[in-house]
């Protein structure tokens, strides 16, 4: 499972601050619940995303029934979250690490509690020996064991699934340095894998201090840039999961997929992994509603335990909630996006040139 002496040196390096010049800084020293052994999935969620969480739990339970899931609380709104986890037999992460990492986030984003709470994603390193982190807005479409098998034998401690450098570092000196010195991937932090001991949470405080003067060159995208920065400068050896597992791919919300028997296949001319089986769909910030891409796949898992009447009630509640939140500005943007959606539909089929930057 380990890759020998080289791996041990990497692990020791990741536990040290990236640069002695960082100076003294309060570090995060959590004493959390004992981490589970073996493999598992970690997720950050609360009652605000419980509909997504239900769909994720249902899909994971169906396609990987023996794989455990631990939810890291985004905040204290957890009544429906706890009920959902109890129904599937999954766990809720607890312990001082939650408050410690949130304090770090509060120092990093002193005026934004939402972004500060997003830093709790780092608690994933306190969950399993080898963990797969998934945002809540994901459904699983087939067993995920090939990814765990790949990292078990890979000369890497961290795997990423999707990249878009323009969503991480702004053009400029920092981005060029990250490319030259750290071979940054600019990965999407909604899906990644890592070994538990590839990163010590003690290093987060010094790294946050080192990142502070560079913030103007970070893309303000919740915790994504800071997660990339930590992985880059800590020297964690990373690899592209798509190069290790060559028959699977994670589809973004806007990507075209087609059904092939019991499976789903990525059939999108814009991406290099077109033709592979789809392991997961990641909606990446889309709102639940009638215009949600691949909506029927989401509803299949979200409503799996509902009666026909319950499913109808849920659809109506979602529709009424959207109407209640409606405004002329929202209506304008909804109409305007149809042009983008039409162009996206054509480019996914090779009928137009794609001009986007990725999902």
C-alpha cells in the first residue's frame, strides 16, 4: 500500500512548514475523534444541502454499499443531516479539529463566515487512511474501488480529477512560479483523493500566513485556491486520476453523457476523456430546479425512497421555492443563459467551437 522510503521522506516533508522564513504562527493542533482505518469517502455538508446529500448517500449506498462515508459538518445546522446519515448508516465527523480549522478560516476570511466554514474541508485528512473527498452535489454512478486501487499502488499521495488553472491562480508572477516550481495542476477541490498522513493540519497556520501577502493573485473561489496552494507548496506528490484509471471519468454538470446499457458514457467532444464510463457527476454549484442539467439522474437518487406522491410533492416544493426567490434580475439571467446553453449543447456534440474554460 505504501511506496517505501521515498514515500516516507515525502510524508515527513509535508509535515514541515514550506519555508523557514514563515516565522512563528499559530498552528492548528486538533485532537479529533480517532480516524477510521482503511478506505472511505469524506464530504462537507449541512441541512442547507441536504437534498444533494440524500442523492449522494443513495447513489453511494447503491453502487458501493461497503464503502463508508463520513460527513464533515459545515456548521451546526445538522438535524436533517443526522437523520439522513442514520438512515444509511454513515457517520458524522466530530471533534476539536472542526473548531480549530474554522478558527483558521476566520483568520483567513475575517468578514465571511461562509468561506471560513468551507475551510473545514481540511478535516478530510482526519477521516480515513485513504479518503476520497466529494462535494455534496455529486452522485455516484458505479463502484469507486478502481480509484482507491490506483492510489494504493501509485507513487503519489494526492489524486485530482478535474483541472482549470484560471479558477485557481490569476495570471501573473505567482501562477508562473507555481507552474515552474511546483508543477501546479489547478485542480477542482470538489473531488480529490489523498492519503491521511500526506498532510498534517499543524502546517495549515504557517501556510495561511505565507499565503496572506499573495491573496491578490488568488482566484476568490471559496477554499479552492488555498487547498491548491497547500498541496502545491507542501510538496505532496500529486497525480491525475484520469491517467491512472484510464476507463473512467468524472462528468461535470455541463458535460454530455449518454446511456449505454446499465452504464453512462461521457460523449463530449470538448474533453479528452470522452468515451469513458462515467463514475460520478459533479454539478459544481448548480441550483436544484427544472433547469438542472441531468436532472433526471439527480431525481433518481434523491427520490429513491419517496413514494410517487412524495416525489410529486418534492418537485412542486422545488418549483414554488424558485418562484418565491424569483426576481426580474434572475429572470433576465435565466433568459440570457439560454444562448450559452444552446452553444454548449452544440459544442458538446462537435457542432460548434467551445469557448469556455471548463467546468
